[in-house]
C-alpha cells in the first residue's frame, strides 16, 4: 500500500471510506422507511408506498453524491457527507412519518413530505456544487459584499417580511417562501472569517484608555456592531433564536481568532444584559421564560406546546416507542421546531443521544478540517461553519428539552424547511471544499 | 490538583450517578442550577493548563472551542437522561389542573389509552355493578348503573376532569397494568396487546348503601357502617352526591354536557362534590364524650362508678357551662356511667379538666383526631384543636371535654371510634377494596384486616362499651334498642354557630359479640335523638338481618 501510494502520489485513491459510510447511512434510512410502511397502526393512516419509494429515491442521492465524488477523484474529507446523509436521512424519515398524521390534522400539510424531498434533492446538488466548484478565494474577496448582502436581506425582511407566529422571519416571493436569517448566518460567517483573518496581526495590540486596557479597535468595532445587529434581530424581527445564533457564531469566531476569553466573557455579559432587558420589556419573551422554568403554569394555553414536547420525550423513555408507534403529532409545530421531541418519543434516549453524537461528530470533523488548513481565512471559515452547526443544534435542542428558553429555530438537516436545508447543505459543501484544499494531493485514506 | 480530561470524565460520571440519585428531588430550576455548576466545573477541569501565548486562529483556540461545544452537548445529554430516564415516569403521568374550571391537562397518550382501554369493573360485595366499561366502536364508555353506589367509585373523566376516588387510587389495577409481570408487560408492549383491566371487589353492600340513601332522603348528611372486627366499610353514604356518569367524556358531544354538569356541581352551595362521609369535617359534639370517658378510665383518673357533682352550672374561670341535659334536676350527684347515658356536659367538663390538656390531646390523637387516616379514598384530617395553645386555658379544656371547643372529625373517623370501643380498643384500618380479581376470577390481591392502632386497653374499651350499652338501655339513646340484639350508642349535638346544630349518632350492634358500628351525621338536623339515631338503628338492624 505504502509503496503504491508512494509511486502515485498525485492521484487520490478511490473514496472507499466515504462510500462505505454512505451505504450504511442510506441503508439505515431505507430500513426506517420500510419499517414505516409496514408498521401496523390499526385504522390510522400509514405512509403510502409511493411516498416511501420517492423518499428511497432521494436517499439514493446520498449514494449518487458519494459516487460522484469518487468518480471525479475528489480530494475532500470523507466523513462529512456520511454524517450529513445520516442526519438528513433521519429528517426525511421523520417528515415522512409525520406527514399522514399532520395532514389528518391540517390538509395544508399534506404536501409536506414531497416538498421536503425536493428541498433535500436540491440540497444534495448544492452540497455537491459547493464542494466541487465554489472558488474559496472569491468568498474572501467579497467579504464586504457579503456583509452588505446580509444586512440588506435583514432590512428587506423587516420591511416586506411575512409574519408567522409573531416573528417576522419569512420573505414571500411568488409561491416561494424563504427565511433570510438562514442565509444570513452563512454570509455572516464568511464576512467574519475574512475580516478577522485580515486583522489578525493586530491581536497583540491594545488600546489604552486611562487605567483600562481595551481591545484593539478592529476587534471592538465589529463586536459592538454585532451586538447591536443581534439586538436588532431580536427587537425588530422578534426572533430570539436567530439573535442568539448570530451572537453565538460571532463569539465563537472571535474567540477562535483572538484566543482571548475576555472578549467572549464581555460579549456574553453584554448579551445577558440585553436578554434581561428584552425579558423585562417584551411579554412574548416573558412567556418563553415561564415556559422554560415550568410549562405547567398554563397547561391549556401558553404552556401547551412545551408541555406536549415534554410528554412526548418522556413517553419515549430509553428505547422509544418505535418508528410510527408514538403520537408525536400531538405537539404543535412538531415538523420544524419540535422535531427533536418526535425523535425522542419514537427512538428514545438512545435515538436522541445518537443524534447529538452525530452533530458533535460533524462539528468535530469541521474543526479538524479547520486545524488542517494553514490559511487563516479558511481556518476561521471552517471553524465558523462547524460552530454554526453546533450552536444552532444546541440552541434548538436545548430549547426543546428546556435547558434554555425555547427559541424557534430549525434543527440543522433534520427539521422541515427549505431555506434551512439548502443553507445547511451549502455549509457542508463549503466545509468539504475547504478540506479539499488541504489534502494537497495526499490520498485521504492515509490519514487513518 | 492537575486539571485534565481524566478529571472531567470522572466528574461527568459522578454527575450522572448523582443526577440519577437526586434528580427526582430537585425542581426544574434547581436542576438547571446543578447543570450550570456542573458545566462550569467540567470546563474548568478539562481546560488545558498550558498558558502559551496564542497566536491568531491558533490550533489551541480552535481546540478549546471544540471543548466548549462538546461540554454543551454533554449537558444536553444529561438533561435528556433526566427527562427520558430518571424522571420519565413522573413526567409521563404528570397532571395539571386549571384552577378556575377544574379542567385537567394530562398526557394525551394516557388519555387516548383511557378512551379505549377495557377498564376493570368495580363491584359491590354482593356482586352488583358499581362501575363497568362498555366498549362501543372502539371507544370505551364508563357506566355507573346504581346512583346510590356510583359516587363511591369516584369519577372517570379522561377528556376533562381526570380521575378521582377509587378510579384514581386503583387506576393501575383498573387499567390492568398491575396485573402482569414486567416480562409479560414487555411482551404486551412489543405485540401491541391491549391490557385488560382488573376488577375491584368492594366491601360495600349495595342494598345497605341504597337503604342508607333511602333513610337519608334529601337531607344533607352522611352514614358510615363499618365491620367492627375487620374495619371493612359496608356502607358509605353521603348526601347530596354527584352522578359520575354525567362526567364521563368519551366523545366531544359529551364534553359540553359534562362541563355544564361540573359547573352546576361547583355552583351548588350544598357542595355535592364533597364526599361528606370521608371529607366532611364536623364538630363531634357529645359523641366525643365516649373518647373522654375512655381516656379517663384508661388513664386511671376515673371508673364508670366515679361520682361527679352536677347542679346545673359550672363556672370555669368565669366561663359558665349550663347543664340542660339532666333528666331529673333534683339529683346533683351522677356516676360517670349515667353522665354518659344522659350526656351531662358539666360532668364531662370536669373530667376533661381532670385529664388536663396533655392527656386529653394524647387520647384524642389515639382515637385518630388530627391523624392521617389511611384509606382507599381521600380522607379529610380532623383536629383536636387548631394548635396545642388552644388547650392552655381551662375553659377551652372544659369545652373540649364535652365535645365542643375546636374539635373536628369526619363521619368515617367517628364510626371508627365506635368500632374501636366495640372491638376491645383495637382500631382497625378502614378499607373499601376487598379483592383485586382478574376477568377469569383469579384473585390477584386481597386486603387483610389490620389493626391501625390500639387506642386504649382492652379493659377500658370493655368498660366504655358497657357504658354505651347502658346509654341505650337506660339513657337518652334508648330509641336505638333492637329486640334480641345488644346495642350501644351515643347521641351528639354539635353547635355550629349558625342555625340548627348538626346532629350525630354513633353506635354499634352485637349478638352479643359486637358486629357493626355506625356513625350518622345530619347537617342542621337538630338534636341527636330523632333523626340520626333512627337512621343508625335501622342501618344496624338491617345489617344484622342481612348477616343472619
């Protein structure tokens, strides 16, 4: 083996590891779909065979993507795609599982699974394109464009946005609805990575103000801007989750760039103050806090949704009821914000911990990719992208299981929702792309 | 101490163990505080010690970021373990009740199961049905055919008001969960076999229960008939009462009717939801004199022949007690036996003062006053006085001595008092559920009669028993006599402060061995001589007739 690769250093070997893992993931998804189709729920409607077949086809795209990478001798990381496929596959199975029950409650949701399949298929294409074709140095060059685009998108959402459930998060263009905050989180990471990479030499400098040693202006300025921007998202878009996510991403990247916990602690303190103000000023947030501490305070109204989520999670116990055998549709909005509770009910503690482990593996892999790059921009970009997935998953899971107040954001790769799925696939594609730049002709298989 | 990942891992392991052990004792807020502290501790322990100057975007800061995210996910996993494993059962069965409407919010999964499950029957000891489930088109309808016994079962209202009474206390049995071993249960879950509920056989006698309601008519009050030797409850009548069938809500249509009925129950000033036999608290009045007599004899302060002076008035530190009960105003000296027979307040005020606050408190507690009475249905807790300080004044002791003061008791407890005296001082643990039986007639569990407490010595109890018999043969309770049987009893009148006093009777019947004890209370029923006494006599006679 060593001899062979030594003689042919330029050509990477066939991506066996990725293919094996993707086969595993696809097999698991297929097993889930088949068990959904065969589960006996008495008189209740079960998933239709044709739906199951369509989903199986989409799951086949995971394999296709992997084979595609293998055929073009792609050099990127071999575990990102399997992880994404597993998470997205779990999402697909659960959307498929929830659709009949949700459609029975609300006919508008009848097309849920078919739309999700289209988004996922598009997502796989985007992942592939982002991994293979996006020139990363462009991203660095157009950092201010990215920033402006972010702010513009948010502003447009503010002016023309559609309000759903009290939060102004959606832009409606013709028949399509998109959630700009999902896109903005990516442009934000790109901008921050480029900006912090450029100013990295200023790290040692500090700025004296009387007896105080303040951080250098280049660090201080974006910090203040970001803090204000998060606050605006919170106040104007009325969306605590996105604000928390943006600010979390910012702090993570600032820390990775500077290595100074002081900035993070200061930022956290500032955010805490802002949150407290928001709590004191807005009833909506007060209710969230009440529900966080005890949803049973208003069981039939305000506390209904989190209470149902808790019932679902607890009903699952350690092993879960089994796919299709629980009653997760009883939770309002289970297909987006609360899909984690549905997983908890039907797959149990083992399932929820497995999902957490998958996210952790994805984050870990992303950080390893970051560590392997020499380029400061790419390292910060990979760090930011990995942290984004981790923070977003932690915020929504933490909200659902009441570690923090509930904030309505999607569970990456799993929740129903086009914007979320597409941007997260783009994010994974970028991670792959970054990893490909570091392999420098080395066969990835040798890094075992 | 070196900080390194080993300590962090050890710390997490410790935390998991501790969480499993203490998690159930903590509120959500307290648990979150524990998690927060644990998270910081783990981070502190695992944080790399090397304080090398870090450059921009260094390996170290990226790795530390990974460490922070990992620790966050570990905390999430801990919380998941709490919800899905440690606290799982408590959360699944958690119920919230809306204070205003009484509506219940419970786990819809359990409600859904309740709507379908073939719930066990509740049967009287004679086999007549108190509650049963009829399955119609996959939906289970709970039926209570006999209005005189129905409310004893409680109510079963899965969509609105939850469960109450035996339906709540024996829910696991009625659902069939308690039927099988864990292994069979697992098989049932895997094969999706619906469990079949177990039947409850009660000690209640449906004909005596109906008779009690016949005797009560539309008067407000309660009747408790108890088997002296075992503590089994044979009749437990409360008036007014509710109809649990009107609260059953299997379908949406039934919901509105049930809500309207519930509201009418809440609005009713007679409070039909209150089961007076077990939840009604009344001043025991003169029936409490049996307790005082027993206390005095047991403590060696008096004998039944001890003579007390009663000239119609007693001045206790300025508090004047007027005697209205003497059958002959010319007699001033009365034995304790006659004092009980004629319910002489002045004598019992003196006995109470002789006993003193401590002994009075002690014996009242022995007879169950202020004690939690273990029973299959919720029982209100009576009291000797709202606090011990009340008994610090002599007038208060004197009043308590003849059954006034701040004393409170349920009819169930007073029936137990009569039964304990008839049963040589052994107060039996009252029970309503005799057996838990499968559909195939196999007995799963059976209640064994158990002594709850020995309230006074056997000798004392026999002396007081004879005094109560004397009260029927020679005293004011003469109307309770039954030909050919031995009857003992004590009337009571409880001043309420507003309107007519409540009327009491407690007593027992024997052949001559004591068999049944009874307590009857009628709200604002006047003196204890007519109404309650007549009801008690009829109940005791009927119970003995049925026994023969």
